[in-house]
C-alpha cells in the first residue's frame, strides 16, 4: 500500500492530496528515510513526520483498504509519539494592537524573529 494513501486512510491527514504534498516535501520518513508518496509500506514499518503540535512517530500494524472511521483507524497503528503539550506551554501568536496600522519594516522583522523565520 502507498504511504500517502495509508496516512489518509488512517486519518492523519484530511485529504490524500495533503498527505502526498507532505511526502513530496520530504517531511514524511519511512523507517528513518524520506518517503516518496508511492513508497510501499507493510506492517512493522515506522512513519515519522511533524504536524502542527508535535512530532509524530507511528508504527504500521495493519493496512487499510479504504478510509475508515476513527476507532477502526486507531487499531491500524501504534502511536509512539510524544504527548501533546498542554495549552499553557504552547507558543502564542503575537498580536498587534487594533488600529496600530500597517507593520513597518522593524515591526515585520520583530514578528519574523518571534515566529522563528530566518533569512
């Protein structure tokens, strides 16, 4: 079974297109190596990627023929990921005061530094 199809069937991504894009970008690792979307997986393989909240690490237990409900999908893998951090420990999005106008060059640089963007 294809990596992108399994990730979608197991409900890790909302669409197969998103799963394919993550694989093409080299963000999904199959047994420690970057996985192409059409790479074949089998039970016992480990998949790793980073989602919005944490690094995910799952072991394939069974292959799914089609997209199934969440309780059934949870039986198809073993989750070795770290737990989701509490809301208090997650980073916050910097907000500008209402009516402060458009950000100037210095403001944009400060926002980029807070978000972790680098040139």
